[in-house]
């Protein structure tokens, strides 16, 4: 494929066949994104000359964790090997080309501008090292938030060792400086999904009235809790399911790991089969009135277990601080 519109047509033709299968859907997203990057590299080379040095392009957010729904926005960055003004300009141009290409291929721009078209997320290896050190040393709320976004990074193109080296250094710093409590505080606030009477807490106004925000109320407790345990255990996987599999018995007993794995997988499948994935925004909401009585009870169980998992992680971190 030589154009973004061809890739968009490929996406539209293929995605319907995998839209109910979490694994195949995310494999297709990876393939589409890699095709976009290939076209972008070629376009950039035609405009600005050959690549000046090796680089890697990595995805973050749900794409980094291999947890995209049918529609997804963009979260990505670039790490390139050498530093220099012209090299910086070259890769920023490539980042802008990829960002535009992904938008044409069906991926919304990131509202928070976490994209390789932003100089904050497109740097040389040495500049990235300095920026990550600054985020760690300052360890304010924004710095920790950026670190957590970076930790979910997964290389999709180029030399993945650049990203791996930096992530190892970030993990080492978090352990050395004992930043776990600050990481916990950064993700501490969770929106309740179940009320005191055991009822589901649904949206009460706006276009999603009567629906459950499954991104904030159901997915985040699992994603945030397991990510924190993965950092503690020096597990560099980015998928929540793979992180769960690799946790040690000491950190989380196998019976609990299996429970949370099944609950999280069921949640991902509910999102695909029961939400209205006609656009990025709608895919985050579950219209409860369309669920059977059994499905509603299953959703409640997922929410309860997510909250229990996050409480367990919080108690673990706070106990170690005492």
C-alpha cells in the first residue's frame, strides 16, 4: 500500500471480521499502524532525504498495552539514535507525517498531544534520557503521569532496544528513589462504579445517559493496579494480561491472578460486544439497558473485583512505607 487512503480502505474492509475478537483486533491495529509508518518514512525520505540514523516508533496508551477497541486515538513517540538540530527537525517532520497518516487511516488525534508530532515525545536517545531523569527527579504529579504513560510504551517499528534501555533505567530510578507512593497517588482517584446499595452508577446526563463509563470505572482499576505491581516486579511487558501472568506468587497469589485475568478479559470482550463501537467516544460506554440480568451481575462482579485489586495494591504500597 502506498497511500494512507488505501490503508484506511484496508482498515474498513478488515476490521469488521475481527471486531469481536480482542487478540485479532489488536493484531490488525498493529498491522495498520506499521503500514502507516512505512508510508510515512517513504514520504519523509522523498521530502527530506534518507533517514539520518536508526530510530524506533512506539505506541503508548491502550495501543501500547495491546488493549485497543475498534476505535482508538493516538498515543505515540519517537526515539532516535543521534542528536543534532537537523536530525531533530528530520524526526519531528517524520512524527508529524505519521500523526497525519494515522488520522487519515482512522485514528483520532490525542487530546493531550501525546504524539510524535510534539517535541516532548520526539527526541534523541540522550535527550529522552535527560527528560525521563527530570520527570523522575521532579516527581511532581505531571512528571509521574508522563513516566506512567512512557512505561506503557511498546515499539512497533525500528530499533526497539532504544525503548527497552530507557524503560530499564526508569524502573531502576523508581526503585532507587522509592517513587511507588507517588505513582500510587497519581492513580489513586478512582470513579466508583457501584453505589452503597449495590446499584451500578451510570451517567446521569449528556449523550451517554444510562450508560456505564467502562474506561474510567472498570478498566482503570485493573490497568493502574497491575501496572504498579509490574513495576515493583521489574516486569517490562505492557499488556495488562501479560503483566498479570508474570507476577510472582509472592506479589499476587495465582488464584487471584487467574481471577483478575478472567475478569479483565471478560471486560475487554464486553466492551467489544456490548458497547456501540461506532466511534472512539461511544466505545467507552456500556448501555446498561441492553444487558441481560446475568450480564449486569457479571459487570458488577468485574467492578467489585477491580476495586478489590486496587485496594490490595494500595495497602501493599502503604504498608511498605510504614
